[in-house]
C-alpha cells in the first residue's frame, strides 16, 4: 500500500504544542485526516469499484457500493494511521515525510497515543460497517489488509529486508478482494487475478519512487532495494516485474472480454516502453561512485499511477458493456 503521502501540517503543529496552548479543532481534524494518507486511499478505491462491477457484470446496488467504499476508506485509513504511529521515528529523519502530523517540526500536531487510538477506531469502524452492511467475508478481508500492512510490512519487513515492498505491498491488493466479496460473498479466480495485477504493479511503482528518494531511505536505515542495490539492478527488476504485471492483466481477458484485452494490451505496451526507457537511462547515466546518477525515475512513478487508473477504468467500462465478451 505504498505512494508519496508527505502532508504538510505547517505551523499549526507547533502552535498546538505550546505550553498551555490549545489546539484549534480544525487543526486537529486536518491532522487526523492527514494521518490516513488520503492520496493513497484514493488509488485503493480506484481498484475497488471496477472489481465490484466485474463481479456483478453490471452495477451493484448504490448502497452496497457506498458501504464498501466507506468501509475500505476506514480500513485503509486505519492501516495508514497506525503505520504513521509506528514509523514516526524514521518519518522525522526523512525529508519526504518530515512534515507528517506526528513529527512536523519536531512538535507533532497529534500526540502518538491519539494517533494510535484514531487508527484503532477506524479499523473497528471498518469491520462493523462492512460486516453488518455488506458481509463478514468482506470485513475479514479488510481486517486482513490492516493486519498485513501493520505486522508484515511495517513491523517485520520494512526495516529489515529489501523484499519489504514486494511482500508487504500485498496489503494494497486487498481492496479488489473486498469489493468482489462484498458483491458475491466469495473470492473467485478473477478477483485473484486482479490481486496479482496490483501485487506485480507495486514494486515498479514504489521502486521508482525509492530511486528518487534513495538518500532519504538510506538516512533512515530503511533497506529499500535502491538503497542496497545498484540502480542498474533495480531498473532490470522493474522491467521484469512490469512484464509479469502485463501478463497478469492479459490473464483477465477470459473474464473481462476481448475489448478489455485490447485496452490492457495497449496500456501494457505503454508501461513497458517507459520501464525499458528507465532501464536505458540508467545504463546511459554517468557513474556516481558505485551508483548511477538518478535517471528521472519519477516519470515511471507518475505513469504507473495513470496506468493503474486507466487499466481499472477499462475493467469497469467493459464490465458494463452488453457486448465485447467471449
């Protein structure tokens, strides 16, 4: 579940912690929302609705869609908030995250215990909302995403292994399972394929970001792959994962239809061109010690967001078409 979410809390964070000072309600509310990393949640929700449309092969009830999106928002907000609570020490070191509400200017807008309580409350709300108004399988999958992100990614892998984002990124794949389960009460093979697409998309997406902020991660002693491996190795792995991701998107054709297949193939070619472009720029870049100079990796990062959005838009649109299936 991973993209840039550095959120500026600004001067109010310091104001809120003056001796005897009171924090304005608006400052606290904005800080609590910022802890949930809304920009990341937006991308997660982009994958939820198309999965629901494909599961239904039509439009599910508006109530169910609203409940699922609300529950997914609460679940993702819970995981992100607790992640901020656990990572507040390294967030203070990294320039990209140094203005998050728990660490801004060394005087957090929100106290750590408040953030933890907020995260737990959001998770409880997600469980009850999905369980009571959708079904308990959807609720259990949302809870699994929270647990996986907190315990597997944040606590177990992030600070210990360069495979952190490869394995831990699975947490961001759960929304498609939640959406499918909310509609059908089960998890079927097409939902697993969608899960695989996002799972394989995550390393190229995040490694491109980590190439840009390699010094940040190195300063915080977080072993992201670009910190521990030469950029040529990172670029090659991005290419390999990109091919695997495109293959996974094509595996959905029997369920989503040939029109989706044409769109997925075109989008996949676009992504592969940029992945190879990054690899080419890395190879051509002058050496900087034992590492190559940064070859504009954010081009792939931003393209990856557009790619995933368009791919799932293709899933959604073709799921609604009365023709174009096998």
